[in-house]
């Protein structure tokens, strides 16, 4: 019987433990490592759901996903106006407050969001002080609802009433329109969980001066292609979630002649407000993203996430083509940098609707182009690139408008696919600020919140059940 001799020319494909690939590589031989893991960490129910969605239903789901990604990538959201929320936001009643995150009774909301609601009630002149505002809210004399139920997204612990100015963004191709309040800026403000006199005064400044000034600017300058400006900001180091300085500065330059032409009683107060608010573009980008998500969620049978929202108590998602919330406990914010004297024990849980950005190629997917965000992810651009790669593993497409120069001008990952999230056990990471848990002192740091897996698994089971019934 002839014996076969081992060749000296060895090429290896390694499946499983990376240490074996490292050993081959250390001996100077070519090796390709396959990062294989047990699907869904061995959860048999989840594997059965994945079998449905990767089996007979795969073609239909993939077709729906391709259309969702197309809508997210090619829609052109335009900022067309700023008006009081009560005049334009659908379903916003006369005595109603809209808040971030999934819906909850007032008593179950976290301390920062309850404070923001009290500030909003006083700013609406429904109560003379926060003590009376607390009584009205606790007695359900003021209605509250999730902003997402009204085509609106609000960042951090924002709560708004009908008098607050909202940015109106239209996605004309999709026939959708979305809203977000004008950003309150840094410091002693309600969206950071403050219900002080200064926080209430800022809300009134927005309603009486800042909102009308922006409305006048847009009347003069015309509509703004929001994501064209956002793409420039990302190329200049923004992620458009934690850092929006570049896009805000570009917007200020674009509007500068129209700011100069404002009436005397608006020009200086608005210029002072804008000059001190590096986060101004955040809410503009959020409204643009929501307008695309509203178009994308009209596609039935998709496994793409089109809502991802937190209120400091719960974390919820929705899939395209379904109105159902899938909700679990809000996670803490990790990978954090804290202000002096603060840490995890003083920090509220993840909060805000701003994760709409991560679903549209901004925020975490754009981390690989932002040195500022890299500081929260390990300190190097390689760490930031790893965050972008993490999104690439769980998304269905790539943005053609948002590119990352440090990563070879590759497009940002786009369209979080619940199938990939559950199969790989990798959930989205959301760059965000951190509020004090209960002292009402505002922001205490910033970091990265890792989305909880449970709500994605629940959404996967629901989609699999719906698809199975159509077979």
C-alpha cells in the first residue's frame, strides 16, 4: 500500500478557536480563520426561528430587506420648517407631553425623565411650579405618550408639550414627515434631567425666540438637505450622535447670512444660543433619520429594525412592517468616561430616541471615522474601527452617502438585521451621554450602551411566526 507524504506547502483553514490559527501564523504559514460560533448560542427555539427565516422564507425576507435598505440609503430628508409642536405633530393633544422611549405610566419612568416632564408642564403654563406639575402628572391630569407614536423622536430625557418648536423634516420621495424638538443645548437643561428655573427658562427661550428665528431663517434660505450636510460632518470626524460639532459648524456657516438678517430681538439671542450649542445638529439628524424609518417601516416582512428607543427604564425595538414593540430592561451605559466624582453608581440607564441614528448609518456605525468617539471605545482608531465592524456583522447593507476616510472611504453599515443579531449574539452599540440617576444634576459622563439581546430575540420569534403562517 502506497504511503502519501506530507507536503511542506501547507495552507490552513481554521474553524473555531483562534489560538490554532495564531499558532499556524506564528510558523509563517498562510491561514484563514473562520470565526464560527454556535448559532444563537445554542438556543434551540431561536435556531428554529432562524431556520424559518433562512429557509423557505429567506427569499421573501431578503427582498423586503433590500427595499428597506434602499429607502434608508436613497431617501432625501429635507428640513422645511420649525413650528410649535401642537400645530403639526399628529395626535398631540392640547394637554399632552411626549417623551423618549417606549410608553410607560408616569410613576414607572426614571427620575431624569420625570423631572423633564415636570419642566415641560411648567413651561406650558399648566402649572405654576414643579410641585404642582408633579401632582398633575401623577394624577394623569396631563397625558403622556411616547414621541415615536407621533412620528417624533426626542434625545436623552427630553419631554415636550404643544408649545415647543419642532423641526419639520420631509422625505418627499417616501411621502413621510418626521419631527424633533429644537435641541436645548448644554448645561442646566431639561433634556439632561433638570427641572430648575433655568431649565424651564431655556424651554421658554426656544418657544419664544429660537424656534421663530429658525423658522424665519428657513423661509429665507429654503429647505436644507440634512443628510448631505451630515455626510460632510462624518467625513470631518463626526459620528452624528456623540459628536456633531462639524455638522453644526457647517450649518451655522450655511445660515450665517440669514442669521445676520434676523430682526434685532432675535439675532443676538439666537446667535448666542447657536454659538454655545455644539449639539444643535443632533436633533436635525434625528428627525431626518426618523423620516426615512417611517418610509422603511411600510415594507412588510422585513427583518430590519426600524425603531430602537430607550426611556431609562425600558429598551424597545420594532421591525419594518410591524407595529409591535419588543421591550426589555434598559441597559446601563458602559465603556464610559465620567465627570469627576461620578461613576456607574451615580448613573441612570440608557435613555433617548437618538438610537434612530444607529439604524440609519450614523452614530455607532460611523464610529470608525471619529477620533472623538474612539476615546470611549479603547482610545485608538483601531478600537473605533472595531465598533464599525461590529455593526457590519449585523447589518444588511452599506451606506452610499456616509463614508469613513480612516477606513478607506468605506460606507457605514446600514440596516440592522434581527436575524444576524440573534444568530451571532452581537447587538448594536449606541454612543450616548449619561445622566445622574436621581439627583437632578444633569449629565455626568458619556459612553457606549450595548443593546440587550432579549428584545431582538422576541422580535425574531414574532417575525418567524408571521412568515410561517404565510407559507
